[in-house]
């Protein structure tokens, strides 16, 4: 390839990567009903105090909060 062709190919790839990044959409969090939220809370309270699932659920809650601000 000639240097001009390589530079053009690189520019096209860079622009394509930029456009692809701009067009990505944020995932939509799953909506839970009030009954489901109450069931989740009950199941969470029933877990042993030292269960790793408490941390996992907190992390999941943080990720869901972050999704609300994604645009």
C-alpha cells in the first residue's frame, strides 16, 4: 500500500470507530413491580448477615442507578 492509502484507511477506521461509539445506546434497566420489589427485599433480609450476596446486590443497585444517567 502507498502511504497515502494507508493514511486514508487509518482515517476511515478512526472515524468509523468514533461514529460507532457515539451511536451506542444505553441498556434499559428492568422494571420491577411493587410486589416484586417487596419479595426481593424480603429475600434480601432473609440472607445471612455475612452473605456475599449483600455486596453483589449493592453493586447491582449502583449499576442500575448509573444506567438512569446514561444517555
